[in-house]
């Protein structure tokens, strides 16, 4: 005989468990509402275990289907598009791009797709040819090839920016025979039912920062990733490519430019293919949380331990809403139990006996002004000097005892001739030297 009392108790237990998991959501909702005068229109979508558990807009005149520019969050979409071409066998991650662009010579020809997608190509972060609306994507990349030089050898430094993604987008067109917008829609937007997502109507697509989407649309993309590359029963991306996407490509390399330097807790050097790796397992072998915040206030993230993901969509600069995102996201995280032991990547173990980190100056090449950034992990005597190509000291930038922390030292390069210079950071009895290029 079927026991209805047992069935009722099971249902009650399940309902109670779900409500317990969602216990923090009302507080998140309240915080988002109270912040409206400061943040303006916003939206938040939360997905858990393959279902949307929260989807709300915080201004009556707009909804979560209001398309906005998502800035750097578009890199995650772009990387996924390129990885579908790897699945199709049209290109391999470690193919050198000189194979597809015969005009490239030397080290530039040896850049790989993997390096483009992980910002380790050796190219500078950005170029004026990305934003030039008078040309198309092919002309943009051709101009980059002709007029932009490598800042360092491919595969030696992580330097975040848009130039590598511009080349990757053109590479996708070359190997597929389709224009970027058609390819993106065919490979990602249509199968994931992202009807409000595209890369704008300009001829020269800004692959790294020019995408538009909505919180609801982007959550479909995250659902696909959390479901191991499948959306509503249809395979979009292979599990192998998702694993590649979430594999650390950069933490052991020198750190060049990153937009997250010295900004709150975001100190991570861990980057995969198109996405920041924010949490990893204690053995360092698996990513447990990844995110892709855009400068314009759009922030998608997913936590594989909890089968949880979310999308914040603001209509303002992310620096204005960062405290709200950090606070509400912490509440969301604490509402759901974890299934693995991990830690944030900015707390990852450092190299043995390391007491400082010296970054590549930015911008590099420089004309009038550049910045040299470094971090010291404990109080120490710091000496920073600039040298000419012959090793002659030409500028003393720092010579003092300093407390542990992050520092950025301005360098006035207006009086220097064009050429190669070197800067050396001496911390106690240890030193590191990097190259600085001046173009006046």
C-alpha cells in the first residue's frame, strides 16, 4: 500500500531543502533594491542545478531582456566560438597562426590560437585599429600585422587586452569561410537561444569588447557550460574544450598588464581561455569557479562545485557597483553548500621564497608617461632604477624602505629618446629586470 504520509514527508523535506538553499536570496533582493539610487537600472539572474531560480529587473522601465554592451564579458563568448572550430577540426589550439596568415614572419608567425585566447601572444594589450569604424575586421587585423610589433616573445607573459582577440576573430573567419557574426550566431547564439546577443552592427567587429547581450541571454550560455557543453539536449561545445577553457594558462608566466591590478581582492593571475579562474581545488588541478566581468558593469560567473551560476547586469561602470556585487555574491555563495574544497586563486601559493612581483610597465611601448607596478609581500628596502641600453643609470625612481603592498610608480618618458631601456627592481638582496620601450 502506498504511504501518502511518506510521500508528503519527502516532498516537505525537498521543499525545505530548496527553501534553505534560497534563504539568502531575499537579502540579496533587498540589497539590490536599496542600491537602486546609486546603481541605477540593473538585473540579476541566478541559476542552480540547471534551472533559473531567480531572475529580476530593478527598474520598471527596463527588463532583463534590455540589450546592453557587455564589454570584456564578450571574450568568454568569443573563446567559446573559437573552441567550436577546434571541435570541428578546422584548427587546433596549438596551431601557429602563420599557417593561416602567410604574411606573418618570425616570432609573430609562431603565435598559437591558445596564446591568443589566453592573452599570452606577446602582443601589446590594445591597438587603435580595433576601434577604427571606417574599416572591417579583415582590414583591422591586417593593419595590426603591419604596424604593431610584439612587446615580448609569445608564451612568456600574460598581458590582458583586446588585440589578441581581434586576431582570433579574424582567424575564425579565415578557417571557417564565414563572417564573425554569422559564425557566432551559428555556433553559440542560436543553439543556446541567445536571441538578444550579438557583436554590434559595425563593420569592424570588436571581438574582445564589442558584444551586446542581456542577463537572461547570457545565463543560457552559462547553463550550457555547466551542463558540460549541452543545451536542451543539443551538444554545443565538447567537454574537452570546456576543460581546456577552464585550465590555467598563465599563473606561471610573468605578469604584464591586467585590469585587476591593485583593485580590491582581485589579484588573480589565473586565466584560462576567455575567462578568469577565480577559485581552484587545493591540489591546483581543477578550476571550481570562473568569471568574466566587463568594465561596463556586466558580470557573469559560474561555480562548478555548487552547480551554480549568475549574471549581474548594470548600466554603469563596474567600479561603481563592485562593492555591491561582492557583498551580494558572497551571500549567494553562502546560500549553497559546496561539494569540493577550494580556495581563491589570489591566495594561491607563491614561488618558494618569493618576496616581490614586478610587472611589465604599461603602456609599453610608452611615449609621455608609463607606470611600473610591483608588489612586495613584506616590509623591505626597495630600489627601482631606469637604465639606458648601455647599462647607464638615467633615473632613480624609488629608494626607500616600504611596507608590504601594491605600488605603481609613474615614469615621465617625455624627455627620453625612442629606443629600448631597462628598469631594475631591487628588494633587499634580490632583483629583477624588465625591458621598457620608448617611442617618441
